[in-house]
C-alpha cells in the first residue's frame, strides 16, 4: 500500500458495520493472509480490492471476508488520522512495480500466476 502505508506503520482498524465505499482502505481475509487494500468497487455482496501500487486487482471477495476499515496509523511516535496518512496511489509507485516486474522477467524470476 505504499505510499499510503510505509514499512513500520501500524494500522488501527475499526470493525466494518456497513458496506465499504470505493477508495476506502480495508482489512480483508484471503485464503492464507490478511491484507490492507483499497476498495475499487462494492455491490453490497462482493467487493473488488487492489493495492495502491499493484499491477492488477485482487479477485472479487465476499463482503463477509472484509474485517474492517483502516482509520488511523501509528507512524513513528505519531498517531495519524486518515486524512494525514491516506495519500492514495501514485504514478511513481506504479512505475516502480512495472520496472520490478520487467526486471524479474528479464532475469528469469517472473512469478507465474
């Protein structure tokens, strides 16, 4: 989720009581992990999520697998509200992901889906 979340940040998540809205950062349970990703769309039953600098979105996920919304982040000694830490995706981040993937493919280390 860089640049919104950085290495060492600790996110405070509040329980989900209503349907997440596009643009919100949520905590979701996938088969083998928990992730903080941004909501792309949600129809009330299923939501599509994506990391800010991911090349592609996650597969649609049932709303019951979304555990909560990220509201505050502890960064260093400061506690930041959503308006101070949530900067959203940036071109630089997407460019970094593209360069890393192409370099991995060139070196023969590309991930297979």
